[in-house]
C-alpha cells in the first residue's frame, strides 16, 4: 500500500504541467482514497505539534528559538485554547484587541514573522480572517480550503517520533483541535515511514555521560520521553530535604542561598528556587546546562559551567546556606576526580554555611561492592564526622532509585550535615 501511494506521487510529478491541470481532480481523489486505505487510528493525546507553513518542526523550532515547540501536545495547542476561548466568549473573541491577546494569534503572528505568511495571511487582518475560517469549521459551516491546507476529508498526516509512542503532526492542527473539542479520543492518521527525534530528545541524547542511551538523569516533563529510563527520581530526596529544612526552621528567609554541586540538568536548582531560595548549580556539561534552561526555565546566571575541582579551588568562594553534593563523592574516593575524597569534602565543608545534603555510592551496590567494601551508611556517617567541621550528621533515609534496570544499585542514604 505504501508503495502504491508513493508510486502515484512519483508518476504525478513526472506528468507535463498541462496534463496535471486537467487530471488534478482525479489525482486528488485517488490520493485521498489511497491515504484512507493506509490510515491507522491513534490516540489524540499521542500527537505533538509539528510542521507549519511548509516548514518542518525541527527547523521551525530553531527559527522560533523554542526547542520545546515540537514537544507540545496537540491537545494543549494554541488552536485548542483558541476554540476553548470561543466557547467561553463567543464572537467577542474575534474583536481585534481581544484576538491579539490569544495564544493562537501570538502563534500565528510568530509564523507570519518567521516565514512571511500564515496560510494566506500577511498581516493582522489576514490572521483574523484565518481565525474566522477556523471558527466556521468548528461550527460545521462550509469553508474555503487554502491550497496549503489538506482537504477536510483527508487523513491527518503525521510522522513517528523516534524512541517514543508519539507522533509529530505534519498537517492537520486545526482539524485535530476541532476533533478534540468535539470529544474525540482517537483519530485516523496517515503515518509517514521516516521517524524523527524532537529537538529535546536530540539534546538529551547528546549529554556526554548518557552516551546516547535513552535515559533521563533527572525528571523531564515532556511527553515523548516518558518511556525513557529515569535514573534518579529526585522527588524522594527533595521531600526529605524540605522536611528537614522546615523542621530546623531553615527555609527562607532564615536560610536564603542554595548551591548544587554537580547539578546535571539543574532540577534541584529549579525546585529550591521555587521554595524561595536564591539557587545556583555547578555543572561542567554544556548540553545538560542547556536542558536546564529549556526544560526548567533556569536563567543562565543560575547555572555555573565549571569543572567541580576548578570551581572549588578558585578563591574566594562565598558561603551558601544550603549546599548539595549528590552522587559525586565516590568518584573522588575512587581516584577519578583530581582530588582525594577527603580534600573534596573539606572544600565543600568550607563553602557550606548551614546544611550540606549529601549522598554517595555505597558498598551494597553492585557497582561499588568490590571497590568500596567498607562504605555502608554507618561508615559514611562516621567518615563525614571525621573529615568535616559539621556539628551533626543526620541520616534522612535511602533514595528510591533501586528499581529496574538499576535494582542492584542505588538505595543510597541521604545525609544532612548541620552547622549549629
């Protein structure tokens, strides 16, 4: 079937122009018929925004400077929100001043500014006409179909998103919004054969330590990566940290600054900032830092790109009320970090004002059973007391990451090191 559809298109492209003009209605009907034979139904919530104005989604995201554009579910698109606003406000949504406040207008205007047109629209008046036609279609009224739009009876065109069960829309955003608002749960689509990665997936796969594995080191709330392996859940440790800080009366304003050493994407930086801390993270991997800005909305100044040792050896360093050092110490204990474990923890001790949250590889893990045979939770607690100037070392409980495929690892104790 796929060959038949491609073969029809191949033959059509080779016909003389005058023949194409005469046979276009016949060709269009045959094409739609073949597409309908090759459709499959997919859930609406598996469809992501994609091509616009003839520009593929990946390139469009670069032109928009918005890597998350192709990660946006169609059911949360500006098109859907516009129809929801129409349901609430009626024809008033088309009043020019109010229309310009809609996400649909902002999206269409961005397309116009980037590409030069949005369908036939080349100014605000044209965008209003496109919106009018959209509402008419939603109401079931006859509508004009712009040449760049597929026919209403044609199947929506999509391409598979690689390493996921989602699809990227090539054509049909308006129709999908209408179907969603009418309560449809799934739609027939014509699936292109060549899968693609979204820009976000491409960034995640480029992080050096992931080496192309479909893994997330920290939570990433994007639909096309929800089936990827989440290495560190992070929410378990954050809950323990927050409870401890609240119990010790060390939340803002009593404690105000936070620093995460080895911040990865910066999930903890973002979460602690939400709790009211002035938060920073130190990370050497540039793609991981870019992910933090794109996914969590972190500002560039919140993310310090630096090798950890060079950062700690660059005096004078300010003291931070709360510091975290997650899954870093064991690399230095094993001689992989350029400093001894003792030298590292003393430098971290020196820049910690009130509390250091720390976990590290332990002897019960398959990774470290032979290399760190003494490093159980009791040993780590004693070692921290001996090597630092903190007044108290409190175990807060193990992480919850010892699940497949890491069931033989993790379960590391989280410690709070307190200075009274």
